[in-house]
C-alpha cells in the first residue's frame, strides 16, 4: 500500500517571516509558499538550514540574509 505524503495548499501560507523566529522546515515552506524545488535552489544559492537529528530548521534571520544577498546579486552590474 502506498502512503501519500501530506501536502500544503498554496493558500495556507501567511508569507510573514518574523525576525528572530525559528521555523521547522515544513512550516517554513508553508509560510513562504515554496515547494521542495525552490528550497533546493535556495540552498544551492546560500540559504542555510540547521539539522538536529532528523529535524530540519530555518532561522528567519538566515532567510532575510539570503534574500538580501539575492537582491545584491541582481543589483550588481
């Protein structure tokens, strides 16, 4: 029997990242409205994630730093 993994509807995210907050990976993805492919791309481009055993977390401050880096790269001539 195949077990389907739960999915998060795109309308279930608030889009608000609170400074200083720590998000479990599934909550982070739901909050920003990203899928796994977007997360992989962001990690390859410098987004830091923290692993503790089987749990994976994203720090809000790391996400904001990542977005600033993306903006700086786009603004560079």
